[in-house]
């Protein structure tokens, strides 16, 4: 490892990516001068914990301060400069222009230039605050840092605050909904897309929407906010939706996405990538090898497509920061691995996790992808407390390469998605997934884990043992055979399946003559397991047959939004 004497590293942004870069640089190079510039008053705080402090699930604000400026100075001999904003980069002279502001007033106190040998940009992203009428009202807020947290929490704590509107049903929006309900606020959620968690496939997100509604939250989907009605005192008292609905409220939180902070980079003529983040190579270097970019402002290699794109998540920011810090300090590091976009959220009693691409994304990108959906208990069904989860696995039809997965349910969805993300990291196939030797005892899992079940289904399809149709497929002109019991069918009729023939699976062999073997046939059960058996019986009797992926549960979630009750 090469340690340049008197090396001077300047880092812009002192939280996830920036703090990781700074501390790794110090651990790698004891001699370097390392300056950490942060425009706000805090460094290295837990962005991801902010909603939970507003909801008082994390009662102490101090617990959000992962490492204070003082700690970073003491432990790592970092020159931490809070309230210092980098405003320009002079690449020719290798220096950064910095504006120092007053911690309380935010007013400019001075500007100066700081030289660098290596510069690491980790300025993150800014929450989008749409320029709607009334959007500048004092109680229309976004959440990114501790000051935002303090502002929102003060409004929630304020006597008289009873109602909140959250705009945007992504991760931050849903976390805020959960925490507002926890604080006893009458909460409304508004989302432009026709589903919550638009990153997930619609049927996978459906149980989350049901859970939110069951918690007493009013949900408006497929609606945009047109304006905020503002009082004379400058605070908004109502949100007006595109259909004219007016929702009275005491505070509004916008969680409608983020915009990467790239002005500093683009003003210095560092190229941006196709998704608007700072273009980087495998070592997180920009087009200028002495300038690195990491975190929400940068682009990464996205595993499922092999293209570079922005991925605004804490894991990649921390890992990329660490690598860039080492590379800047020593001249070498491992390359940054492809990122899969693995993420997870808890929404009251339902958890949702995902990695890689979804079916919706695959369609949008024109990527050939097949999927299987299974429903299974998170541990052995006979062991108390088994929670149901749905697991959707996407793979390449030619090679079986895993492209992505989504899991929704109670306990254990994170574990399944982490295992699949690991397999994807090693470019695994569904066949390899089916062969994984996973640990098992009844309190933890099943001898055939949900991961195996999803992979078995995918392998069956790859091997021509069983064909699947997607849960929302058009079944017109198909001979539909519902192999559930009549009681089950009565309780949850199969959606958009006119003329479905009811033959319980155990009677199928005896009643096969009631079916027309010359017609393309689709079988369906509750979740796909009995459908698999039925499909095998019919196939071996000469039928051209497919199993409805995820059975009636997935179909009814896809088409009519009926929650999963397999
Ligand atoms: P940040 O951590 O935001 O740090 C950027 C810093 O740079 C900021 O402090 C900013 O003030 C500073 N800065 C900007 N411009 C300048 C400048 N010119 N000069 C000096 N300083 C500057 N991700 C997950 O994976 N899981 C989660 O559960 C999760 N929850 C989240 C919850 C919330 C409420 C938020 C806001 C984010 C959450 N994220 C989560 C996303 C995650 O926090 C970000 O992806 C991650 O912090 C990005 O790291 P970063 O270093 O790029 O930016």
C-alpha cells in the first residue's frame, strides 16, 4: 500500500458516505491530513433512525448521534468542520472553496479555499419539495436531517396537533405514517401511484396497504396533491387533492423522493451519469482520478442490469465511502461490488423486503424475466408463532440467473431477501438457490425453506415440469380449474375467472373426464401448492396446463386488492 507523505484528503459531507470515508482513510493512513466538511451542524447521525425518534420509539435524540464531531476528532484525529459548506471546486489548482456559516443564524461568516490532494464528494441528496401553492408553509416539511426531525417532532409534540398528512408512500413516507399513528395522530397517506411502495410489484405491496388501512390510516392512492391551504399565520391547514378532496391537517410531511446534490460536481465539469448521479468507476473515482464520489449523489453499478445508476440507500453509501476512503488514502482498494438495491421496511405488523428488479421494472426495462410467487410460513407451521410470507422470485428464462426477489410478511422476510441478495451477489441461479444448505430447526425455519420452495417452482418451470401464468394474467379463453374446496372458493372466489370449473385436487383424477383436454388449461388453488399437484396430474394426462402463480391469493391481491388470507 502506497502512503503518500503529507497527503491531504478533503471530504465533502459528513454523514453516511463521508464519515465512512474519513474514518477508513485514517485507519489506512495515520499521517494524512483529513478534513471533513459538513454544511450542517451535525456529522455522522443516523438518518435511518430519524422517523423512530419522531415516534419516540428511539426516545433519546442523542442516540441518533452515531459519532459526534468531538468523537471523530479525538478517536480519528479528523479535522471536522461543521457549518462548512463546499461551494466550488477548482480542479486545476486542486482546491475547494468553503463557506463557513453561523450555527444558529445560518448566516455566512467567511469563505476560504482549502487545498486537497484527494477529494471525496459525499454530499447526499436533497428531499424534493414540489413548488405547489402553499408548499412553503411552515408545517409542510421534509425529513433528511436532525433539524428536520426537530421541526417535525416539535409539531407532533405541540398541544393541539391531532392530524398529519404524509405525501408519498415510499419507505420514508410509510415509516412516518407508522410513527405518526404511534404518536396518536389521525393520519392520512396520499400517493400518486395506484399502490403503496411503488418500488414493489403491485400485488406484493397490497398487504401493506391493507395493514395501513387496518391501523386506521386513510389512504388515497392514484391522487396527486394540488395545493396546501394556508392560514393567516403561515401554516397549512388542509391538503387539496387532484379529485378536489380536502384533507384537514395540522402538519404535512413530504416523502416524494430525493434529488442528488450534484451541483458542486457538475459546476466543476465532472460528468453525470444517465440517472443524474455523479459518474464513477469501480473505485468510486469520477472522471478526475483525484476526486471520488459516493452515496446518494453518485452512481453505482446496478447488478441486475449491469448499468450504472443512482441507488439512494445507506448500505452502498457506507461501503462505497469506506472503499473510496481507502483508495484515496493508499492508492488502492477493492472495487465497489455491484449493488442490488436490497432494502427492507417495517410497516406496523407487516415487513416488506426486496432485492434486484421487480416484474414491473423488468417490463419497463425490456428485460426478459420470469417469476414465481409462493406463500409459506416463516418457520415450521406446527411450531407456534409461524407467520405467513409471500415470496416472489424473478429469474432469467434462458439461464435461470436470479434477477430479484420481494418478500412480504411478518418475521423472517429480511432473512430470505438477504440470502437471495447473497446468491445474486455471486451471480447465482435459481438452481443453485434450490440447492442451498440452509440451517433449520422448527423455531427458525422449515426443512424446505420458503427460498427453496420459490426456487423449486422456478426450476420446475425451467425444466418444463410445470408452466406458470402470472397472477394477473388474462384468463379469457382458458379452461380454468379451481382445485380448492367449495368452502374456500365461496370465501374467496377467484378474481376475473368467469366460468372456472371447481374440482378439488383430491377428486381431480376421478373427475378428469369433466375437463376438455384439447383446451389450454390454467389451474389455481389458494397459493399454488395444490395447483402444482393438479398441474402435474393434468400434464401427465396430456393437457396443456399452467399453474396460476401464487394461486387465488396472489390473483385477488393483484386484481381486486383482497388481502392475503391463505
Ligand atoms: P447523507 O448521509 O445524507 O450525507 C450527506 C451530507 O452531506 C449531509 O449531512 C449534507 O448536509 C452534507 N452536504 C451536502 N452538500 C454539502 C456541501 N456542499 N458541503 C458540505 N456538506 C454538504 N437507507 C437505508 O438503506 N435504509 C433505511 O432504513 C433508510 N432510512 C432512511 C430514513 C430517512 C428519514 C432518510 C432521510 C434516509 C434513509 N435512508 C435509508 C437513506 C440513507 O440515509 C442514505 O442513502 C444515506 O444517508 C446516503 O448517504 P450519503 O453520505 O450519500 O448522504
